């Protein structure tokens, strides 16, 4: 086993525009190593460059400069081996509507040169929960089932590296749990390296041991998940009072904002202030709580914390 599943050095991608438009510099010298056997999060807002990196890894987009090794195979000198080492579950539901799930898996396996005696279509169908729909046309499958089939197609050649591009965007809780159960099993049982792109910070926090953050085509941070999240010290508690307060309560280190729906947003540094401090402030102000919720930091907050720049 190679120590690094993915080695990216000086990766650049420039999309050439017309003579009337400036060229788009999508990736600006990315250096990134992804450890073998890890579940690795690749995070960033829309347009940050995540999909460009994935498409280059998958061989769908040609890089402008730099080098890439997948499972130790240089993409330029060993394109077939590097391509065989990676499977990609795309975000788009790009399935032939007239293929059955079994037929789609068999075709994909054939494209990768997997001998019929070594194909695992039935095992994959069972793992992704599509055994009962094995002979149904893809056009009759629900959106969730089609997303499961995309995962199955990415696994037909038993890759060492599996890339999941926004796998849970717009899916229900049941499908999300099924996906994560399968991903954890692939990682634990086969040692498969998982690369996850997502907009959901809480998802990355739960799944990933390491995270890299891409913004405007640049790598702005790479660290263990715990170290990165420790930099996100700000918490937000939203209080719904039974009656609107006449005066907003104040306390050092706690910012209070009254929102349009009548709720009160209390923002505070978690390292210095506890939730009990907020509740104490409410009690001293005579505010009776009807409901309460906390808000998870989003990727914009992460970028603000790490870069100190407006996105």
C-alpha cells in the first residue's frame, strides 16, 4: 500500500475564454496529499474548485499544470493504472434511463475490463439496497434509488480510492444513513480511501478524519477535523421568547440580535461562554423561553474564521 492515496503538486487549471472575456483561473497551484485509508473531506463553496479537482482526478478534465499521483501511479505516465485506482460517484444523476441497475453495473464493469468471473454486480446491488429493483429500468427508479446506483457504478472495479461528490445533497434521512453506513463499512472492511465533498460542515465533522478547504481555487486550510473545528469557536443559540422583550439583554462577550421572526440570536465564544451563561442572562432579563435551537456553523463561517476575509 502506498502511504498517500492521492498526491497533488502544483495543480492548476485555466479555462480559456473568448477574446472578449478574461481567462478563468479555476485552480491556482494546489498542493494536497490525502492519506491512504482515510475518510477525507474536501470542502468549499460553489465555484471554489472542488469539482474541477474531482474531474481532473477522474480524467474528465485536463489539467493546465502540475502533477497527480493516484495510489502511487502518475496520471501522465500511468493513466490506465491511475484511472483504475479511483471510483467517482458524481453529483449529477447521469444514468441511461433504459438500462436496469444490473445492466448498468455490468456495462460499467465491462468498460473497466473486469472479467465476468470477477464481477460483483449482485453483491453490489445488495449492498446499495437495489436487489429487488435489479431488473427495473433506471427511468422508473426514484431519485434516491438512482443515487444509490451511482454509488454502485463507482464500485464495480473495486477501486482503492472512492470519491463522493456531494452525495447527500437533497436526499432524505434514510438514504443519507444508508450511504454513510456503506461508506464506513467500505473504509473499515476494505481499507478504501474515501474523499468526500460536501457543503455540510456537520457531515464532514462526523465522517472525516481530515479536512481540506478550497476557496477561489486555492487551498486555504488542511488539518485534522478536530483542529479545524476548534478554530470555529463561535456558537449561536436562537431563543424564541413567549413575549417580545422591550429591551435586549446584554452581557460581555455575548452578542444579541433580534430577528424578523421575533427570535433572539445569541452569538458567543464557546471557549469563554457556556449555554448556561446565556440562560442566566435570559432569566435575569425576565425572558421566558418558548423554544430554543442552536445553529451549526456553515462553510462561510469557516472561511471567515480561517481567512478573515469576506466571501
